[in-house]
C-alpha cells in the first residue's frame, strides 16, 4: 500500500532544503568540479527547487542501497510510480554498445505498445553496460521485483513487465543485484508525493552531478480550461553529454490524458529541441534514456493527436519544459564556467539550422576560446563552414552574420555582417565574455534563395583547464570480483 513517508515529513519540518541537500552532497563532490567544501556551489543553489507541484497519483522515493561500496549513506536507488497504469514513451541512445536496461526498457514498451506502464526503477553507481546476458538478467530482475509490489491482477499482457529500468555509473561491471533486489520493497514502501521524496529520487540518480535536477510546473489545455494539469521531470548528467535521441537519464511525468500513440511523437519533437540540442563534451553515453509517463489522473479529454488544438498546446508546454530541464545539465557541465546558447536563424531548413548549431556547440576551438574570453569569431565561422550534411545553398558566406548577444539585454556585439568583418570593441567583448551566460547569434540570411526562415538553438558550455583535467585525471573505482572488492585505476561515470 502506498503511503506518505513520515521520514520525509520530518526532514521538511526540521531543516531547510539547502541544508539537507548540502549534507547529502558532502563527500560526494566530484574531484574535478565545482564544490570545494562538498556542498552545492552557491552559484548553483538557485537551480534547485525548494518546493514543487507534482502530477496527481505519481509518487517518488530515493533510498540508500550502497551500489558502490564507497557509498555508505547516500541515496542511490530511485523509484517513480503511478497509482494507476500509464501511457509511456521513451527515446534511447544510438550508441551501439547499448546498456542492458536500455534493451530491457525498449522491450517493455514494445510488448505493451506503450500502455500499462506503472513505474521506473533507477540505480546509480553502476551502469550495467557491456555486461552480457548476466546484465540483461539483472535488469529484468529489477523490473520484475518492482512489478511484484503491485496488484498482480493488473499485470497484462501476460509476461510483460510494467516497469522501465535505468542504470547509471561505471561501465563494464555487474550490479550487486542481490542488494538491489532486497532493497526494492523498501523503496516501494517509501513512495510518497512530497517534494522531499521527489528530491530524494532526483538525488538518487546522480553520479558526478553537483546538484539534483528537478523541475515541475502546471498548465491547462484548450479543451479543459477548468482543469489544472501538472508536469514534473528530473534528469542527471554532467559529463559524457552529446546525445543522439536522449541524454543520459531523464524522466517526465504528467497527469494529462495522453495515449501512447500521441505521447511518442510529442516526446520526439520535444527532445529534438532540448535534450538532443545540448553538448558538454561531445560523448554519447551507452545508457541514454528519456522516458515520459502519462496517467491521465487529472481527467479531461484524451489528446489523440499532436496536430489537434490540445496537441499543439501540450507540445509547446513539453518542449519548453524539456528545454529548461536539459539546460540544467549544461549548468552542471564538468569543468564548465559558461552557459552558451548558439541560435542559428534564417536558415533554409530546420535540419540545416540544427546541424550548424550542433557543430559550433561541439567545436573544441570555440569552447576553449570562450573559456579564454577571446572574441575569436573566426573559429565560429570555421565550424559553420565544415558542417556536414547541409542542403545546397544553406550557407552563403556573403549573407552570413555573427554576433554576441549579452545576457543583460544590451545591444548585440556584431562581429561579422553579411560576410564583412566588423571593427570589434575588444573591451566590450571582454566584458560580455566575463559573464556566465552568452548567446551566439548566427544569421544565414535566408541561404542561397534568400527565403529561409527556419531557426534552431543548441546549448553548450566551454572547455576549461578543469574540463581537460577531467579527461586526463585518474581516479579510483572498485570492482566486484568473486565477492571481493578490487581497486582499479580510472573511473567513467555515465
């Protein structure tokens, strides 16, 4: 039976969120990033919510299991569940070495045709990737153990799990599966609708993150103006971020009535403009998964098409929401000192605009120039020029303009106007690049035909000394071999 978690109520009553969260993160700060004393960096505390409005009939918990032997107290197993069956959709990594939970979750959605999903179980500390048949068995056991906590009369079709499984952590190691399976009933018992428990779940999925990434909001739909719907989401990630269909791990939940056949294209549209439009280091994880569950608990008319009035409204809501959620990953980029949006406008097509934005975002030369506060727009032009797969006439040098747009709303600093270089005010450029936030605006002038009006954005961070050190730094990890814990050099958190 679901119930409110008394422990979480006591937590809320006894201490502020940031005090609790600072304690949670102490001793878990990544060696190569922001926290010095172990707490959430002051500059990032503003991104962590102190309250939330969560969708009806969804519950969350985060508990400690000790997936990694070094973790003796912090939550590393999250369970998100609905009191009623949900429609579900997901997008997955295109990395050829797909982790066992990716394979399993894809199978669950296929067997159920996206309907009747009840929960998502997530562990951090071990990716369960490149672990062979044993890894698949472990992922399956996690799902079936969660299933057994629900009313078995609701499990249909026969033999199909109703639980999606996600894992994140070190590649190539087996899960301590007995420990996880024995803890799942405790995670189920701890399920609650409080903000504290949603926050614990968001914390439990973290690896090298310096803060938990959780958002929620309310919205309405044209067909049901009197109903207030809720949308919640959490994600994790700080490195190995350059997604192709998703980014690391992410989950969305809503109480709006959205059938699976609408949910999947809705999610694909939103992800293409959010989670598929961010980059930290250019690496695509083996575990990337973003799932969306809708239980319809708030009532109203089902949204049967993304092209309907309600469909267009929910698409705008979800796209905006996923953009905000995915941008938290960039805010927490390993070694990052800048949050940059590159916006390409007046392109002949959306794919052209997106490809150019992505190429600029993953250019090491652009990223290092930004870190060095160098207004080197030639590196931006270089990236535009070598972008692959563009349509004929997408880029015309004589029509291309580049500007820096300051975050304070002041006038843009023009660097290149229709192929002609501007006389750059280096002092002002330096002031703009001193700020954390920056927009790079690329205007293609409509392309060869001059009629292009499409635009796309990409969000990324800079490359700093710390970013480079992260890639070179050797840290310790532990491996289970024959029941023993063996120390190894090098760690790669997913």
